[in-house]
C-alpha cells in the first residue's frame, strides 16, 4: 500500500507518547517540525534524522517519511507552500534554530486565535521564513546504505551500538573485505565507516537520554570509552552537553 498524502491545515501541536509512531506519509506542502520536548526520529528510505528539542527538521514537499517518538514528545510543526523553500532543500535536513524562530514556532502553535486570523498568521510565517534563510543545516543524518553487506553491518550495530569490532572484523562476519566495505560506505553514505558509526551512536544516545538514561550509562551503551569522550562528541554534534539536554536545558543556536 502506498504512503498516504496528508493534508496540512496550518500550525500543529501534537503530543506523542514514548515509542508512538506516525506511519509513512507525505505532504503537498513543506513542513518545519520542531519538537519542544522528547526526541523525534524522522525516517525515509534515504536515511534517519534524530531531532532533539533545540533543533528542527525541514521536510520538503513530497518526501515520504515516518515519525517515531522517544520519550514523551511534543511535535510542533509549521507548513509552507511548495514555492516557499528558502534553503532549497530536497531532502529532510536538521537545522539549528535561532531563538526568534523558536519563539515564532511556539507562538504559532500555542495561540489558537491565530487559526482564524490569516493575516497575523501569515505575518509570523514570513518571519519564520526569514529566519530559515539564516539557519545552519546540520549534517546529523544517518544515511541508510543499500548494499546488502552494509545493511547487515548496520543491523549489527543498531542492535548493539557499543559493538567495537573493526571494519575488518565486521567484514569477516558479512563476507567482504574492509577495503571493499570502506569504499562502499563512502560511495553509498558519503561518510567513512568511522563517521557513520559515530552518527549511529549519537542517534542512539539521543533516544536513550530521552528515555531517561544517565550520561554514564548512555556513554557505555553507545560504545564510548568514558563519559568525557561521549560529552565531547555530543557537544560537537548538538551544541549542548548530554547532561544539559537530559535536564531539559538544551540551548544551542
């Protein structure tokens, strides 16, 4: 059965329980999704994007996607006409969020009076579009490989992100040389194998933190040598420490 086309009716605020899923669908409009709490996973055939509260994800019109919530999550979303694509993106992309953009999203999704006031709503949406021209796209996608051997490795590491086997050792398990696998990883994901594994571990860390895991426990579960290495990697990717994120104080631009 083909994914459904869902009609968007302006700003939306949708509470999601832990592990609640929104099945595959697409829109005729672009959508900006900004979770105000929890972690929202956006999955497409091309890859997976994990979106914490201090980030947003731009989902272009026509892209088939599904959502999965980690921790109690609140999805806040704005929709834009197909001609309104300030970043000219053709695939979901996680974005840094300016304080003003965050406030505009909150205002549009909190104020029920704006639903019937098209002029005020459109003015705020223009502010959001102007802010989107200023935000930074972030390379935090976890690309999905197509080669069967890479998919087997991806499955192994998704089941246990702390698995520390080298590419040579993983290659022995899937029947391919490290050289072949390294070439395939770069060709299919645009990343080296170590870069891809780091992305996998960070995505897993976000979901564990959203589910209430401690920084020390999450670091171990994701294969980091210790909390310090985990904190450094997390801060570099998300602009905040895992402790601040878990406490609800995720800042970051």
